[in-house]
C-alpha cells in the first residue's frame, strides 16, 4: 500500500480511511486465530527437542536443555523412513492410477456422444454417496478372498476406486470446456479422436489433472481406516506400514518416552505440511468444486 | 455469480457435446464403440468391483450371523441366515444408540458452532491485510495434517500432566484442569474441540473464497447509501455467501457422520465404549475387532441409509440451486 503511484493515491487514501478504525482489531483476531491453529503443532515440534524428564517436570516450558537426540534417533531410524516410503508408494500409486483411469473415463463422458453417457456420469456421481466407511468391512473380506489382504495393492486399488467419483466429476466439465472447434481443426489436420486426446486435450487439461491428483494424494496420504483394516491386521512388518499407522504404533509402543513420540509425530507432520502448503489453493478450490458437484 | 443462482438437476452430463457431427461410417462406428469400451473399462471395473460391490455385500452380510474367519460358503448355510436380527439387535443396544446420539451431537455442534465462527472470522478478515497469505497458510496447517497425527499430538497435549493442563495452571486457571480424554463426562466435548480446531481453518478459507465472489460494488453502493459495516454484512454480503455456507454445511454433515480416526486414536477403548463411541467406531469395533462381520455390516448399512437420507434431503432442500454453477465454478 505504501508504494501506490500518484494516480491511485486518492483511491488508496480513501481505502485507508475506510478501514483504519477496525484494522488493529482485525489483526488481533487474525493473530489469535493463527495462534490457536499453529500453537499445538509448535508445541509438538518444540517438545521433540526436550527430554522426557524435562517434559514431565515442566510440561508447558521451553526445552531446558535443548536436546537433539530424539530427532536424530527418529530421523536416522529405518522404521521412520520405511513408513515414509510406504506412504509415498501408496499415495503415489493411488494418484497415478486414479488420474489415468479417471481421465480416460472422463474423456469418454465429456467428448463422445453415445447412449448411456448420462447414465455413466450419474453412476460415478452417485459414488460420492458411497463413503469408504460403509464399504470397509466387506471390502476387507473381499480383499482377503483375492489374496490382497495385508498388501499395498489392497490399499491402492480400493483407494483408486473411491477417488474416482471426485476425479471424474471435476474432470468432465474441464474436458468439455475445450471448444469443439479445436477438435474440428485437429480432425481436418488429420488427427484421430485419440490423437486429439493426446496432443491437445491432455496438455490443455493439465490444471484439472493437477487438482484431482493433489486431492487423491491428500486422501491417500492421510488415510487411516483402510490401512488399519487391510495392513495392520496383515503380516507386513511395522517398518513398512504407512505413516498414519506407523505413528500410532510407535506412540503405543513408546508411550512412556514422550519426547521420542513428539519427535516422531513432528517428523511425520513435515512431508505432508510441505507438500500441502504448496498446494493450498488447489486443495481448497478442488474440494469446493468436488463437493459442489 | 449468475451460474450460482441458476437452477438445474443435481446430476447432469450436460448438453450433447457433438451435435450433428460427422457422417457415420461403418468402421467409424465400430471404432468409436471400441474406444468407448476401452477407455471406460478400467474406471468401471474398479468402481463396480471395489465401491458398488462392497456396499451391496454389506447389505447381504447384514442378514447373516457370520464368524470372524469368514468364508463364502457361510452364506449358503441356512443356520447362519438371521433375517433382520442384526438390525433389531443394533437398534436396541444402548451402546449403539449412544453411538448414534454422539454422532449427531458432533454433527449438530459442528453446524452451530463452527459455522458461525468461521463466517464471522471470514467476514472480519475479508479485506486487505498485511500478511494475508501467511495467515491463510497458518490456518490451513491443522487441516492438512492427517487426522490420526493431529489426534496423537492432541492426545499428548491433553494428558493429565500434559501441556494444556500446565498452561492452564500457569495462567491461574488451575481449577479448569481435567483429564480431558479420559473423563467420560467431557471426553466427547474434548473430541469436538479437537475436530473444530482441525476443520475450522478449512471452513474459514472456504468462506473467504466465497466472499471473493461477492462484488465490491454492492457493498460500496450500500455504504454510500449510509449502511453501517454490520448492515452491509447482514443484508448484502451474507445472503450472497449463502451458497458457500450451504456447501460447507453439506461437507460438514457428511464428515461428521463418519468421524472415526480422531476418536479411534485419541480415546482409550474403555472410555470410548462408555462415552465417545461414534457409529463408525462402533462398526469397526464390532465388525472387525469384535469378530462379527455380519453385525458390523448391519451397522454399516444403517450408517449408509442415514447418510443417504440426509444427503438426499439436504440436496433437495438446500443445495439444488447451487449445483449447476458449482460444477463449472469448481474447476477453474
């Protein structure tokens, strides 16, 4: 605001006058809200630098002394990195799978004209009414029959299936918004419909793909119920459980060592936070879009 | 904004994308059919096999008394078919009745407390602020954390000798000390507070995004006509924010009906059973870890039916007019 040019100076002055009276109050509210949001997270982070004895003696204080052993122990433990790797594999595969399968189906619904097109769309849209929670128990039994219980595929495949409705509902309007003239032009230049898909539609729909990809990644990375039912009751060793499971397991196992649990928890927060803070706008935009649809 | 107030069916694949195009040749038709089948097959197979089928199976299982080590031929055993017994048993069990009550308490409290709070904060912050971007990021932090990880963090904070009680003590509010997550009288309220902490940032961001769609000119015109700040919000901004609020409420309701992770990881099973059980935790407890897949499936079906009824009623009453515009707006 201080770098306004002379021509807009008058407008800026008016703006200042209009907002001045309440500005301090608004900042106080903003600060309070931000503090409540971030405070507990900070406590966990800082707590990871304290010894358990220090934590027990003075739970609300600052580290005295600062110790790095908790963080170093966790950050160098194969168990933590195994959890991270497992989460990356699960979320990555789910994302790739749902983007490919969803894009293909959305392409047909958006750009082909055939009987049953409406029905197909309605079918996927109705999927929004089928939450994972409802399907969880039979799904577990089904996966057992298929021999997928206790495996990553047992989490990835249902993860893709349950992310499909959101993906398709976001992508269909996106693909449809690309003008028919472009397709005409491509066809005149000798492109088939599939060629048009690869060379024109795909590059143009990148923002939509990024949005659905991020949403699928978030859901899978943070998912707990499915891994709890499919992986924690299987034979996979704990080092290879995804993060949410791994963190709960660690906190149960070392419940006496608060400092270590805090360090494990804070390290588990970091990857998600870095990734998701970068993608904040797309997550909010995508979720509103998805739910509105 | 015009799209937001326009009306339309809840689900629509839109107008014909290819009106009267190419002359159909025989090979063209075959090729097109082949392409359609090829492109939709993966999504259809996955969706039907892993979304539709399990829900249908839940309905089937719910009529059986199934053992923990379920085998398919259990379904052929006439002795295991129990009709509606599982439903009768569920609905007459005090534990499950309490689970339904708890779930609805969380649902209603979320709407009554988180909604107005989020709207109020968003209205206050809907102006040029220094550090607005940073603020958005900070309030988004709780939302991006996995519910389980956020829950564990709070569990540590809320221990009897944890940070929250120590903080209260330090502020001279020692009389407010509680065993937050282990005292059956307040555990559910503690859960509600944690859930609010986790999800209100998202609500605020949603409302702020909705407020961006309210044209400044209207508020300016009202102010020129002498409206106070409060009058402008009440009669201009809030009504225009209504579509966003309705969508947030829908999200919130659907989420509240399925609360599982937070309760499961923060509250000890013994306390959960008597005070914070939700429909989803009861379902998993009985169906998976209690070794009664049939009974658990009946709970799943009840949960499904309740969710479906609420969703359909809500769509019909509140969301209907927002939907057409919403689909196109959401993908920008």
